[in-house]
């Protein structure tokens, strides 16, 4: 039995021990059935945990999330709804590239450029990026047969590449279709599926190879000795029809099956040196008879098989030219791809693309001239730039200077100015808003200080005072003052809170400050006037 037949037999024997059992829900007018299929990935790596969680939530596998139901005995058991009856991916809630600009998402186009490659335990799919407006995601469908009506959805992605974890030596077909941000599904890429086959497990191949060589009668014969080997050495004159000085060969045949080995050394007709070893066999292997396994069996160090080519457990190669490489794990100091690298998951310390884009292991990204759509950011730091149609949902702290042509909302405007200890200022507020406002002047501090003065034979008592008067539309509204006399000081403050009703016309506020001092001094702080939208704003006064 060759290696290929042995692997087929081993898979048939292990078929009953698959890793999971999935219940498949039938329609309401048919009996429910159960099918056995691989469900979870049996591995202790973090990637396996991610994949199993995606299967449980319906993002991978047959597109159905696990639900807990109660059976006839009252036990809680997992139930896996059928994923073939459609999908809710992309239904109305998808943000996609359609945005909220008021445009209707276009009908999904037909996918193009689907390429499917099989690894050892994963299938990678990639396709052309969709160009229609309002794209949300791509659905991936799979079936063991080339029958679209029997295919089930195994996943969906917003990217144009997807990896589907699957068992080794899986053969099947794939289809894809696009979904827009309104949940509308488009046509499949083709009615015929794209075929793929995953690779044989290297462990399975090596195990079968070792079983094969230990079943070979050559092992016992070679360990017993080299007695009985037929040897023939022929010396031929170089002037003859065959210019070989030494040749040795052994050939065996049984029931039409032939195997042989030959060695030749000499020169050819043109005088060039020739040294050749040829083996005629369906299988060729090398083993170390001095290092058997504890049970006495041998392991193949090097193996050649008509079906699987050259097989070896370990190899040291300085330079190799390989047209197609299928590898489960690649560890290298440097990997260079001449055209493109496709992968649904790239992990590394740093990514650099020219001088305009880089991402380090801490997630710090540098990009020049980046265009981003539907981006969610927890923190943004920018030195300069421009925002159009931006909504700030919660609190905003501005530590520098805010310059704006117009601000509407709770705070309409604010202005600060100096008035001095003697003088007047006029403020005019235009009646141009569609809501009532409140005009406020926070406390303006006024201070005075005086002292007595000795003159000849008597004492002169000092004094000082300062006064602020506020008038609204030509009518005195309030007067505030501070005064002192003798050796003393005084303080006072002025403030304003006035309701400016919409539609009553422009509001004119006049502020006048006067003072009087006799052996004294006065001072006044700057004035700040604010105009705010009138309303309680969640303030309760009781």
C-alpha cells in the first residue's frame, strides 16, 4: 500500500472521532436532522481561541451563532441554527461607506477577481475591491460540492480578504457576494464555485511514511547484512560504443514490477567526466540503522514517493528556488515579496511603506495625506487642520484661543474691556437670534482707600469714592459704589443679569464710572460682558 492509500485509510478510520457535532435546523415542515462536521479548532494557541469564539458567535463556520435551548428532558443544550437560509449581515445598521450624506446606497455589484488558495488548515480568499457606492461587507459561502443551492455562509468581512479555518485535505467550492449598507445582497461572483483543496498534514504523511518503511522487507534484509548482493563490474574500452570504464547495477523483478539501482563512472563521447547513481523504484528512502526507535522501528530521514514527491522531516538548505511554496509555519530573518503579500492577519513589530506610512508595535501610526471614512477615535492630537460639519457630542476643553465668525447655542458671545476710574463705555447687542437671551456682567470689583492729613495745627480728614452707573436703552438700571473716609478703605462690586427678549429690538447698555478723592485713591477691575441663551439648563432654584 502506498502513502496516498494509507492516508485515505487513516482518515476513514478517524472519521468517527471528529472534533464536534453540529445540529442542523430544518424548515418548519420537515423533520430536524443532524450532521457531523468539524466545528471547533482543537489547539491551545491564542489564534485557535479567536477562531472558536468566532464560530460560537456565528462569524465563522456555517454563519450561525450558538443558542441554548431546553430539550425534552429539561436539559440546557447548545443549538446551532442553520446558516444557509440567508443572513442579517449589513442590515440597515451598517455604517459602511454610504455614510449619512443622504445618498441611497447603490445595488451591490457582481464580485470579480476571486482567488482561493488552500493551506494546511485554512483556506484564504481574496477578491477585487468593490467600487459601488454604499458597500458594507462581503459574504463568504462554501459547499463540498459545486452546488450553489447547497452552499452555506461561513463568514463575512468588510475587507477584501478572508481566511476560513478548515480541516486538512478538505475539498470544496467557494462563492462570494456583496452587501450594501442597507442590507441589500447582490449577485454571487459566479454560478460555478471556485475549487480548492487544503494540503495534507505533514505529520500524517511522515507517520504513514515511517509505517511504510518499517513494513518494507528491505529493512530486515539490510539489517541482516549484505550477503547475496549480486555485483557486476564491466570494463569497456574507451574506443568502444560506450565510453564508460566502470558500471555496477542490481535489478530485481517480480510479477512485472521492477526495481533497480545502478552506478556508473567514466567519460562520455565528448570526453566529459560522468559519475551517476540511478534508482528505479516507486519509493526510495534513507534511514539510520544505528538509531532505531525504542520499539525497534525505524524513521525515514529522506523519502521519495511517486505520489508525494520528496519528503523529509528536517532539511538545511542554503539556497532554494521554489515555484509554489505551501508552508504551515515560516520563520525567517528576512522575507521579500516581489509583487504582493496577502494575509487576513499581519502581526509584527513595525510596518513601513515608503516614507509616507508606518505603524510601530505600540500602535503609533504615521501617514501622509490619509483619507479616512467612518473612523472611530478615542483620542485625537492634531497640530493644525480643518474640520467641516463636525459635531462635538460631549464636553470640549479649549486651553488656547478660540476664534470663530459666529457661535450659536448656549453661549452666543462674550467681551471684556477696561473702563478706568473715570469714563464711559457703550455696548450694543443686536437682536438677531431666534431665542431669548440673558445679558450678564459678573462682579466688577471697586476699591477705595483714604487717610487723614496733618496741616499746621489741625488734621484734615481724607475721603474717596467711586461709582458705576448702568443704563439700559437710555434708562438708569442700577448704580453701584464704594466709599471711605479718614484712615480707612472701602470696597464694592457691580454686576448685571438682564433678560433680553427676542424681537424687542437692539439692546444698548451704557456704563459710566465717576470718582472723587481727597487724600485718597480708587481702583476698578475690567468689565466682562456675556450674552447667553436664556434657560434653566438643568439648574433648580428652591
